C-alpha cells in the first residue's frame, strides 16, 4: 500500500461521517461531545484537504453533495473498523456509551422489553435507553427512534431489517367469561360471544372475516383505544380478547377460546436506519434484541441477515 497517498486526517474524516449521519453540525457536535465551531472547522479542513465540497446547506440542515455521497461509503467502512477495533481492545461493552431509543407496539413494549432492558443495563451500563411504546410506525429516518420492532418488513431503501421470529396469536378469555356464552366448540359458536374491540374496528372485523369467524359490530359491546387496555379488559373477564400466544398461554387467568383454532401468524422484524450500523451502542442493543426476542416470544428464531 502506498501510505503517501493517504493525505487526510482521520479525526476530520470522523467529523464528516458523524455530520453526515446526524444531518447537522449541531447534532454531530452533541454526538461527539465537542464544540460546534471546532467540528465545523474539521469538516472544512477535510474539504480543503480533499479538494471537494462535501455538504451543501439546505434550510437549517446539511445535505451531502455528489462527492460527499461517493466518499461516505468509504468513511463508513473506516468508522466501522475503528469501532470494531475499540470494542476488541476493550474486550467489553461497558466502554460503549450513548443513548438508544427503541420503539415497539404497546404490548411488546410492556411484555418483551423489560427483561431485555434489564439485561442491557447489566451488560452495557454506559448505554441509556428509551422505550417509545406506540402502535404507529415511527419514522426512523427522522430519528424518532433508533431501532424498531415491527410486524412488517421495511420497504424504505435507507432502512435495514432482520427477521428475528414468527410470532403467533389467538383468542383468549377468562373461564368465567366463557361460561357466560355457553359451550364454544367451533368458529360458528363465536357468533354468540362478546369480544373486546378496537377504536378502529374495520381492519379487525375484516381480518376476522377472512379467518372465518362469523361476527359483526354487535359482537363488540366494549372498545379499547390501546392494545394494553384491550388485554387488561380480557384479563378482567369483560370479553374475548386477542393477543400473542406467548403472553396469553403464560397467563394463569386466561384460556384459549378454541384450542384447536389455527393461530394467527405474523413476522417480527428488527428495523434501523442503514447509517446506524456504524454505531457500536446501537449494534449492541440490536444484537441483544435479536438474541432474546425469540425466547421471550416462545418461538424459534428466524433466519435473517444482520445489518
């Protein structure tokens, strides 16, 4: 290798990489714990060293130029190698610090994330964690979260995904609740039962119809605006609820309504922005989620390429 051809400073290259990933000098300065003017001078110095413009200002943020976009892939690889070297030299995750936000559905956030976050706090105490519990799909490109647990495959080009499991769900109710409706032995018997609905009933009714369950709006005298409220109402014996098998089967107060009924199946994906693959703290959280989620769900893991 001709080392004389390497004519730039790594610290300046790092300043360029973090600015590109964070989208502004102020955000990059916060991420690196340095003054914004100092960071700006490093980026400017790199542009002068290389003889190209790396950014152009767009509103209050920065956008990569064509040259900046071409160089970013190479600098990312350098950043990933530097991160791997640092982790290898330290031999432990305790040296990794920073903030990671995880978004998941209300049920998953309440059921699955607590034991995972407890383990993360033990293994990586330098990482601060935030749980964004929402059934809406958060915009990872706008950094509303760093990692998402979703039941759909990501379709945006800037996002990466890993299929970690196939979850299963079915109908649950308390024994006392089921006794009110008389024997339920077939799908047809569900027509005389009362279910707990959701605020937006149309998708739920459509899914039940496709599944061969003969119910309509009259079977839903109680509606819940959140999935956690829906599940709490089922636990209280108000009506029949629907939820993950790993959660329902472990609840001593609930029973499967029709044990022979085929289960609903849906994928569980981890999703993150492609740029975050260079972040050691995000990778540690990602790997822990991928490792622990299948066991907590009570299902086998699913093959999927790492980010």
